[in-house]
């Protein structure tokens, strides 16, 4: 840095920010995602998958799990979900982040949501946690619903056109 003309005090100050911490305290993660506009949960596991934290967006959803609850007990639709297997694999292996579809957080097995799943860096001697971060907010759900309605309308018009052409 000195050879590049950077004053020594500024170069020393920069090195403090270049070294990322080896772990992230769970309360720091919670503070970072508390006001995120998508559902965020942190789970301990692998069995049972216990909900350790939910953010504000998830707390507002009726029927959503609460901290201290077991995920598959609070939301039985998760029990047969491929998402549970993906979560358990994240606890058992050094696998990287993944995406998974799962039942909606409100417990309606007919609705599907998507989340990014990844292990959280943890403090030494702390139980490992896996985060589930929703990949879509209310705007995306509304847009997807509107798109599905337009696709149904186009399909109806095609059928009418086929009948008319015959």
C-alpha cells in the first residue's frame, strides 16, 4: 500500500475490514434479517428440525411456525417435503447453498414456496444452524398469480379459436 502511495494509517485502517470474521453470532444474523421483506427462519437439526428464529415477515403469516417448535410438527405438510431432506443434508454434510420448494409457511400444502437453504457460520461450540430465506415476496406471488391467470385466459382463447376454425 505504501508503494502505491496510500498513507500508512489509511492502509492499516483498511486491513481491519479486509479480514472477515470466522463466524457470525446468531444474534447478528437475526438482526440482519429481522426486517427483510421475505420469510427467514433459522433451524437447528438434523433431527428434529427445530425452529430457532423467525423474522418479522414470517411472524406476520398466520399458521407460520414459532421459535421452539419442531418444523414438521408445526407444519405437517413439511414432513414429506423434499425440503426436509435438503435441510438434513446441510446438517450432515459440508454441502453448499441450495434452493428448495416447500409447502407455504402458512401450512397450506396446496401452495408452494421457494427458499434458499444454507448453513450459517456459527460460533465455536455452538449448535449448527441452517437458514431458510424466502426467494419471493408478496409482489412476486401477486405477479405469478396474475401470470397464471393470463396463461389460462390465453389457453381458453386458443381453444375457442380452434373450435371456431373447425
